[in-house]
């Protein structure tokens, strides 16, 4: 999707497409508790534990904003306005649809409305809207992160270390850290920061194919190990008392950030039909993300009860791939008729930095 600056990076839309497919698969295989089945062969645990796709989205946000703002100054009010135009319309529509459904079912609307208001701070928004709350918290932190990054080269690394230290303290106090690591900025901040850092140090990643492939293999092995421990829900319970969640966001963030930077700058991305189709899925990914909750469980349950037993994780992942394309026309309609009209209202939120000498000259002229 083209940003309000007029820039478009087809490779990053490819990444969005991968991320939304991972998330879709995670929800699809919930039928018959398939997501709690024995770990599949390497490297399919990443799909079996497809909640990790949210981490990929968040790393991409950090990387993309670092890329857009590189060498430029941010106009923060315009930036926030653009993000509201980008995220709010579909989110509000989804909230309204669910609200109507809750009302029709005779449920208590006071508590539903309370959960929506709390969603500004807590992870209570429906249909994956909790991740939009986390994104919004990142936007609030972004000016501080940019300021620190300008003042000291290694400031963001120190913030990253501080976030890990905070989770260690909270783990010792609470006895578990999974809920804060997964659902809130307390864990996700690592992923935004690592996205920013890998853009800034991208030259060190350029062309390092073997190193990045090794990182991806190690990451897949780590997820195979995590899956064997019980994964998201059974390590040994939810929320998990395992300390693995202290550093889970960091591991995800590092692997995904290196991969995104490598894919973005080490290749010349094709603009052929297949590439453009995958990129379109990435363009529609936000719509697919919020709307797939309405149908993915019904699709998987229909297949499971009427066609084939999806307790076999390999069959479930295969049907997930086939049915995922049902979401593409839904994403197209949503993007075209809901997102695009609001995207046209965006304003420019970056300005080019003036060279110091030119800035000094302009001051003297005045």
C-alpha cells in the first residue's frame, strides 16, 4: 500500500501477506483444538503457533516507519491524524457489527461498551482489535524513541534492555508474564524497536543471505521447541508460568526484523503477476485481519464436520491455505469501499530536513 508520502515498497506488502496468512492459519486450525495437537515436522510449528504472525506485523511497523522517516522530520499531529484515518474506520465498523450482534443476542450492553472504552488502554477490543491498541501505544512512544535514537546511537538498544529487565521484574512479582508480553506494549515494544534498529543497521544485513537463512532456521527450531513445550496454551497452562515469555518478544522481533531488512534491501522485487497478487493481499491485510474472525471458524468447522476430519494438523494447514483465498475478495471490497475513501483524506506528515548550512543561511536572511 502506498503511504501518504507517495512511497510504495512492494516487498513490504509481501511481508504483510505472509503475516496475515500466518494469523489466518492460527485461527483456522483452532477447529477441534487442532492448534493444541502434537508439534508437526520442522518448520511447520510457526503455522501451528500462528499467533506469531502478530509479531511480524509489529516488527514491520517499526521498520516501515523508520524507513519512511529516514532523513526526514515527523509532523506528529498529522502523523496521528493519518493513523486514525488508516485504522479507525474499519475498526469502528467491526465494533458496530459486533455491538449489534451482542444487542440482538440480549447481552448486557453496559459491559460490552465498557470493554470497548477500556480498549484504549487494555487488550479488550474485539476481532484482534487489541493489536491496534498496542500499535496506538507505539505511536505515542514514537517521538520519544526517535528523539533518543538521534541523541545517542545505542539509546534504543538500552530501551530494549530496559524492557526485558522490566519483564523480569514483573515476572518475579506476578508469577507469569505471558499476558503482558503477548497482549500489551510491555512485550511488543521490543518488536517495534528491533524493526527500527534493523532499518538503521540495514547495511550490515545487505546480501548476508547465509546468515539470515541461518537465523530463520534457528528461529523455526526455537518455535518447534516452544511448540513441544505446549505452545501458547499448554506450557503447561494459560497463562503460562514459563519464563520463556520474558524473551519471546525479543526473539521474534530479532528474527523478523533481520528477515524484513534482508528481504527489503537485498532483492529486486518482481512486479510480475504473482508478485503483484501477493502484494495485493498485503495491501488488503488489515481488512482481512479484522474481518476474517467473522468467518474463519465457520469455514473450518464446516470442513471439519461435513468434509474431512481436520484433527490432522497437516490437513488443517493445507485447507487453511486453500480457504485463505476466500478472504481476498472480502479484503478487496473492504479496502476499496471502506478504507480508500478515508485514505484520500490523509495529509503529508513528513518534511525534508534542511542541511545545517542552509538552515543557518535562512536564519541570517530573516
